[in-house]
C-alpha cells in the first residue's frame, strides 16, 4: 500500500523567485521548472500544502494558509496544460454563485511539473458521492430528491443562468467530472476547460444570435444529461422524473429567459408540500386570465395521456379528501366530472383553498392517487400560456387573485364555486 507524502509550497518564496528571475534574466534549459508566471490568486495566500500518494490521483486534500494566518481546508487539482489552467483561472476566479465552487488560486508546481488549481473544500466528486451506500439507497427509493437534491437542481439551473448572463457557457455540463458535492449540494467546477465566452453579442446579428441560442441550449441539455445520470441510476419506474426531464425539450421552442423561469417553477422541484398543491391554483389562475387560449388548454388536458386518471373521482379517497370533494357553500354544489382532467385540476385547486388537515397529508395522497398529474398539467399550461405564466412566476398571485375577487380568506384559502368551470 502506497504511503501518503506531504507537499508544501510557499508563495512568498515563489513570488520572490519570480521577481529575481525577472530582474536578472538568465538562460533556462527546456527542462527547467521555474514558472513562467507568478502564482495567480484572488486573496492573499502565504502557502498551501496537501497530501498525495501518486500524481494521477483525481485530486488532493490539504489546506491553504492566508496572510492573516487563517487556515482553511482546500482541494487541489493538477492540470498539465498551462493554457487550460490559465483559461480556467480567467473564467472562474471572479465568479460568485452558490452553484459554483470557489477557485482560490492557480500556481505552477515544480514537483508535479504541472499547474495546481486550489479550490475551496468539497466532500466528494459527484460520481463518488452517488456510490455512497446511503445516497444510492435514496436514489433507488426516490427519496434523494426530497432529502438532499431538489434544492441543488434549482441552484444549478440558476448557476447556469448566472454564467449565461455573463455570456459565459460551460460546454461540459453533460460530464459528471465537472461536478463536486459539498454539504450535500452539487457544485460546478472546471469552468473554462470546455467553455465559450462571447465578448459582445448583438442580438440583431443573425449569426451571433444563432450561436448564442445553440450555446444556451447546449448548457441546458447538459444539465438534463446530468440529472438523467443522477436520477436514472435506479431501475424502478419514476414517471414524475421522466416528465420533468422531458420538460427540458421546451428549451428548444421557448425563449431562453422564459424556459429558465418555467423550469424553476416546475412542481417537481417544489420542496414545500403546500407549494406543490398550489400549482393547481396557479395554473387555473393563468387560464382564467387568458380567455382566448382557455379552450386550447382544455383540449390539451383532454389528451389521451390524462386518460389514466379516469374516472378520477371513483378512487378510494381518504375522509379528508372526500370532505373537500363533498363541500357545498350556499347555492353552489359539487359538479365534478370524473372523466375530465380540467375537473380534477379544479378539485385539487379546491383542496388547496379549503384544507381540512395539513397540506403535507394532502400532497402525499394526491401524488399517490394521481401520480404525475400536476407535472403534466403544468407542462401543458407552459406550452400554451408560456408568456402569461412567466409574467406571474414571481408574483404572489394568490393574494392578487383574492383581492381582485374581493374574497375574504377564512378557514380555507378563499371561497368560490366548488365545481368550477
């Protein structure tokens, strides 16, 4: 068994060496390891050290010492190609986002005859994390999404948008080697290794616009490939996952900005039970604001793929759901239709409006009785009401709706026709 060795390098010595070599030019042989550039860093670092067994380890664990005498754990990669190392530094060093692992410095290392990239500490490379027994079990049981991974998906998508807004496109997001895990959150590394940076973009120039669109779609589809790699490691059927991954195909038909908003609002990514059930309210509110496309949406909900839920009102509901189903108010009475997806959507909206118990209990039962229904309804609404949906994503549309309808919230979420239209 190979024993670990300790490597330590002082930046003060290296910078001094570089300064002396510049003030006193000397002839160097092709095998000289004197660096052609000084260390590049975005903070004052005195030295770094790490332990290694062999040069081709994927990364090394160690620590960084700052000029303030503070020490932090760090992770180090060796890159032999100077051009790649410098490009990663140039594109990554000034980025600040929760989806992106912070890069502290890059420096030439005599011992390894390559360039050291010093990153903040992470726990695992992505593939190694996925093989951990508890994570593999959670993936198999579809529990990973709710316990660890759902927030990371949203953060990753926001991180890609952060890069794209700076005209920077990763280009390698379909490769798991470009991701690490820290505190159960997935983060991006190697920005610059595969990336394209468009300095200036004129949307009026057709060629530039086409290139911009292709680069954006490549990154979005890269995230889709990553999620497929992570969530498809289970042999079990998971229709909610499959519907969510299929949703990414809308990136080819919707505008980039619109798609980012819509995918971030997808019910598959909701971590709140109440927020998932509220999707039914949001969809119907957008429908009611767009009479011109109302029947087009109803036709979409009449697609044969929704037939699996019929007759939806003859399933074995719990007493809490049945109480909402039978709810009457004033002159209004239930008029649900068991072979209508629109009617099912209205029923779920009314569950959100008139809760008789915790929303967690409702959410669990709805996902059991009508698996994937809200995901499919959301996708149909996005295709038909795309512009209108994005205009409401960041609004408190429930509050707006209640005010517009002059409804006074009481025990429930509001009052209105139980059966709906």
